[in-house]
C-alpha cells in the first residue's frame, strides 16, 4: 500500500528480446502502468498490447522524442495482465506481466492485504451447521479478520478434507437439509457481525476415487483406455499390489517376510524377493519390444516384393522401433520402407539374389534383436528405479524412527500404495492384465494423483512422455483420481463445465480462493477457472501454496494465475535466525528505504506472502519445537508487513497434529468448551490487533535484529511519521527451557519512548501435561498466559529504561514477548518534515536532454565575422587583406572541392568514395584518403560548409565506423587499424607499441557526439526522410549510452572504448567531453522533436 498523494504511476521500461514471465510487478486498482521504450528500442516503431485490450495497441503520447513519449493503461480490475510488444510490425519482441492486487473490503471498509490475519479450519470438524458459529467464534475473539475453510463439499471415502466425491454437494457433517444458500448466509453474517471474511479451497486437479460422476464420465480421468501408455504401469502396479496382499496373508513368512514389518531384515528380504523373483516375472520389456519372428518374416516379404535392392543413400539412417500406440506385449513395429533402405542393399558376400535376400534379412533380424535387448536393458533399469522408490516408502512407513511405523500389512495399511483405481475383484496380476485392454473395463482403471519430488510443475506427469507411474516416482494419494482436462475445453467438455460451475459457485459465496495443490494443477486449467471466478467476484482474493522448488517457477505461477499471496511457513525455519530471515524476506521494505515518488519505475517484487506460523499440513510445533515457542513465533510473524495466519489448534496449544485425513474429533466451541484463558488466545488477539493497526497506519518497513541465538527483535517503521514499533521475542526451537540469558545487548531507543505496549509470556503451571479430551479437540491445560498492557515505564517486570537512551531486558525467559512504541524527538520530526518537503515532486522515466541552454563550443567562421560587426572583437582577420567574413567565404567555396571524395574520384590512393578527407596534401599521400570520423566535427559546427546531399553521403559512409558507444578513429579495413589501446604495450609492433594506435581505431565518444550533431544538422537542412532518419539514429544511439550510464558505477560515459564497445581499462571512466558532446546532440534532438 502506498501512502503518497496523487495518482500512482508505475513505469515499465521495454527492451527488445526481454520476455519477463517470472518478473512480478505488483500494482493496485486505480494505479497507472506506463510503458516506455528502453535503450534498445529508441528510434523504433513499437506497438504495445495488454490482455486488457489485446486487439488494440496502446496509444503513445504525442511527440517525436522517444525518450519522453509513453503509453499507459489504467488498472481498473484485479487480476494478472500480460503485456507484449512488437517492433516495426514484426513478431512479438518482448512481454511480461503486471499484477493488480484485489481490493478487499470488510463491511465496506478497506482491508489491507498486509493487514490480513487468517485462521484455518478443517470444515469436517465444525460439525452440523448450527454449531459452526460457536466453533468459528474463536477466530473473532482471537482478533482474526479472515477464516480459511477447507472444502465444504462432499468428501470421499477416505474422509480426507481434500478428496471430494461431489464438487456440487456439501460435506455430510453439515446436515442433510442444509444447502449452499445457508452457507452463503453464514458467510455474510460472519462479515456483518464479526468483521470476518471467509475464503475456501478449490480442488481442481483430482476427485475422490468413489466419485460417481467419474464412473459416468471416465474420460475425465487418465485411464488405460484414453492413456494406453499407462498400461505397463498398471500391470506393475498390480504386481506390487498382489505381493503386498500376499505379505499380509503370511505367504512369504517362510522367506523372512512376516505380515508385520518391523525391522531392517524384513525390509531387506522384501527387496530381494521383489528384485529376484516377483518383478522379473512381469516381463515389463515385452511392452517395448517387437515380435522378432513376425517382424523378420514381414520384412522378408516386403523386400522380395520391392523388386530388388536399393541404392538410395543412407544419410546416417538407423533402425528405429515404433512404439505400439496400444502398448501390447510385442506390439511394436518398424518402418519397413526405412528398414529396406538400410538393409535391402547390394552385398558382396552373396552369390545369388536368394542368398542376398537371406543375408539382408539376417542383418535386419540381428539389428532388431539388438533393439529388443536394448529395450530389455532399459526396462530393467526402470524396474530397479521403481523398486528403489518402493523400498524407500516401505522403509519410512514401517521402520523409520520418524515414520508412522505402520507395522502390520493389511487392507487398511497396504505394503504399497496403489497407483490405479481397480474396481474388479483381486484375481492376481496375470489374470488382471487383460482388463487394461478391455474397451469397457480399461476406462475405469484410472490413475491416482499425487506429487513428484523435484519435478517440473509445468510438465504433466501423466502424459506419454513421462515415466512417473512406471518408475514409481509418484508420492501417491491413493484416494484421489487425477483429472484429465486435455489441452482445451473440447478435449474434456464435461469436466471443464463441471469445474466451471463449481468454481463460480464457490467464488460467489466466499471472498477468496485457496488453490489446493496449485503446482500440480495444469496452469492453463487454473488460468481459465480463475477467469470464471473473477467474472462473479472481480476482487476475489487468490492464494496458494507452491512446491515448485524454484522461485522462478513460483513467479511464473503468480503471474499467470494472478495469485494475490503465496503461503509461507514459519515451520520451515530450523532456528530463530532463519525465522527472522523469513520475516525480513517476506515482511516488507527495509527500514531506511527512501521515500518513494508517486511516479516511478515498477520494481521487481517478490510474491506477496501469507505467512503462517503453522499450516494445517504441519505437525504441532509443541512436538517439533516446544510449547514455549508458540507465543514468540506468533509475535515474530505479527510484525511481518504481509498477510499472516495460523491453524486452528495452534493458539489453544493442541499438542497433536489435526490431520486432514484421520482426524474426526470436532473443534471446541466458544464459550462452552473454551475461553480466552486457553493457550495464547488472549495474547493472539493483542498481536493480531497490532498487526492490523500497523498495516492500516503505514508501518511498512521492517528491520530484524538477531539479539542472541534465541532472541529476535523486530522493528516496524512508518517512513512518513518515522514512528516505530519494536517487538522482542524469546523463541524456543528446542525443548530446553532457558530461564534468562546473560549479556544480552541493550535496545537503543533512538527517539522518544512513547509506550510500552505489552509484556507477555507463557507460564507452565504444572509439570505434567494434561491428556487431551478424547471427544473434542482441546489444548494443553498446564500452561497459562501472563499479560500486562500499556505499562508504566517504572513498573515493568521485564525491562528497565536507562536515561531515556536504551532499554535493558532484565527478566526475559523463554516464551516471553515485549513490545515498545517509539516516536522521533521534536527536533528530529522537524528535520524529517524539512527533508520530506524538499524532495517532493514527481518522477518520470530516466531522461536525457533536460538541458535547454544554447549549444556552446567551437563556432564556424561566420560567427567571427558577426563578432567583429557587433564590436566583440576589433580585428577583422589575420591582417587587413582578409576579413573574417572573406575568410569564411573562401573556406566555404573550396572545402567541398578539396575535401570531398565523390563517386567518380580516381587515383592510386583512393580506397573509399563519398567520404570527406581528414587531411589534404599530406606527405604520405594515402593518408588523405583514409576514412576517419573527424569531419563530423566540421559538419556539426558548420553544417553549410558544403552541399548537404554530399554531406549526407559522407555521413552514411562513416556509419561503418560506429561502435556501440563511440566511433572508430580509423576505417576498420585500413591496414593501420588497431582497435585495442594499451599504453603499457612494450612490444615491437609499431602499430600498437606504447599506445601508438590511440587514434588509429579505438572508439572515441566525444567524436561520436559530434557525428550525431552533424547528422541532425544535415538532416534538418534536407528535411523529409533524412530528418526522420537522423532523429531515429540519434535516439537509438542515446539508448546505448543510457544503458551504459545505468550500469556504470560512475554513472557516466568513458573517454573511449576498444573495438566494438569493449571496455578499455586505460580509458577515463567518466569523461566530461564524452557527456558534454552527447548533451549538445540531445539539445538539438529536443529542438527537432518539439
């Protein structure tokens, strides 16, 4: 949020070839996005389009000065918008995105995104609808302003909160006689009475395996009919299923594998049996091989019918196997025409046509046999890779110390997770294989969904080019079928319509959507469904959790989907230092950042964060850290300048993981089961109220101070008033309780201490932890909050104030939190206001040619005559015979005749024509005809020296000398040319020794400035296309100079460069005449452009 006055303008500089799909640029509704040509596009015709009006280019502002003209679009609706541009009506030359953040309102009042305080609830644990409000009331009493509900839709057979059997039905615990309108009424009531917005998950990429609509529309899934490449994976899946069932039945106990798997010996025995006996019998390779005998016979028939050998050139052709599209055993084939070109050849080892054919067929057979062997080897590698993955899962689930230790293999806890839905009776894999090829049964063999570690989220792992199901790389959710949208709506019309209606209904009820498994949802699907959502709720708040493993890919998802916030988790931090780094990373601008102007460059941003102290997927930090860390971590996050959130149960000190699948106990109700005295609820309200207040009042700068390994101080700063709020937290990332650390550094006040906001700590009042209520989700009872607010400076329990200069923390044990508010002194506030006033104004894109004074420097001889006439100089010339005026006229009459080399000039030294000589009558002779750029200086200061058309031709000829920044001081085709200057060269080559080539090739910038000035002068005289060309060329050259200045630590231009703009280390990095001559050209350019 920006707290500056005036229309906010964010400027995007366009550069040729830049496709910025991963650069996030956030703006707000009502702001203006302005586009300007970058250095690579100056002087070029550029058409800019946005997805707001994709068919019509944006209109450039008036003027010929490409440095100042712009086009812009006003951001009137929330969402993600793509821009792209063409150059000279060519193909798309560059693109990017800008993200317009939604405007959230609570009862008509704006809710800052950085002020969001969200609490997650598992809908299935809220009970019947009449009981919801009492269970949700804790969010209101704890100071939250947003509730996140897991799906309210009907759950599948697993009872997982994210496995939906009917996206258009309601969860059964709600009560059969309630409908979506009742939910809508509740959502509206929560906002009206408690100021709570409500958001809900959308589940787009899978459905429960018992969803009846999938049986009616199996094309909505990836099955063995529409995805026959999955058939081999299905067979292997059934092999594992059968083996696991046998283990549970004790079939393999005599081989060292009992039904209860509980040690490494059992695991090793399983691995051996699968590798040595079970998996080889599946003969996976046969799905990727050819029938050698059949193919050989067919090839022999083919070449006999061909009528003789071929003599066509081979061009490196090799025998290739064509995969059977139905993936049958030995169903693969070959291209017989190609095979004939390779093998049906004349042979020197054959005495007859029959023998030749026989030998050709044998060569084909041998090559085909080798292909089969290759397929067998590759298939076995796939089997071993899959086995390794399977054994990793078995080890974790059965014997790992940090695993669930499932023990007994049973139907409820199978040895391996099925990858495919199998509705038929278990008949053993050999008898089930034919199901995959049956036209009716195969369409019900549907692939389950899951996630793949370290995979590319932009790649669909269920498609033919993936072996995820075959290599058992999927961390599979055995309760949910992966949905198949295809590439477009026509590929799966029922599914698209089904999900559109579901999305619209959800968006019409709730204020926001959380995209479940966003990285696993095809991005084109999410894009289209979010468009549908925004049709019914334009300012829908969209947030998601992404596991792409790459910030680049995270940003691509944010840009394409218009994600408002990405979920960030404090539980990913391993210590307080890392947790503080996350607050710094996601929590706002750094303290001390300059006051920003209303019109400025659009910064490259990180995705806005929704920072959670615990998500519903995390186990309780009571186990992973300590109960004493609950409050300090909540306090640290409340000081982040972003959206924050928590999970129901965290504030109440629920010690066990409230699992999205297995948990069935309902939440406690307010006030029957729970009050503000439970856990940290009262402290949470103080922290949430502070978080909201900081966002509302512009405290958007953050500083994190690691005071010791466990204590972190976080500052929120208001850049306008320069008031600060400081909260210090004593975290506990281990079970060890620390009473009070010694030698903690003091907290400098740095102004006037206005208020001690609070002291809070969590106290353990009993040694033993109470057991949780077995019927209702209740937290620990042996802890209580100690809270003091608005404390007198002399009455603090945790601190002492010394001379109004610094604060000493005197009693600050583990689990403690303290907050201060500081304002600047009166003198400092006055100084700040003075600075604030002095740097007001507006900003535009960086711009050359701000100079408006007339050009100074060398003048032509006409000026000398004028100065004499007006009395500025008394002498009329060198002597009384030649006046300045006479001398000027003499030069003009003879210059072109002596210096211009026209197209008809002949002579032994003539190298290039239509040039201006650098000298006339030189002793060497040939040097008169060397092409050099110095004549540009003469044309710059005296453009009427010669016929402007010939001057234009000379300037055209000199274009070959132009480098990126400067201009070569000698023709690059000249024998004496050497473009790399080194004054330290002690060599024997005269061309370069001791920098001899100083003016024999290196590219000088001040001369290039005069060249541009000459272009503009002559272009002005000629007018028409020449004038336009001169303006365009100058603008393009200025672009290179601007790019260099912005990348230079000197913010200037060098004296010269080596060949083609390479840096010359012996050149001055900031040369006045390089800049000055360019500014002169800019002055003329401005005059021509106005």
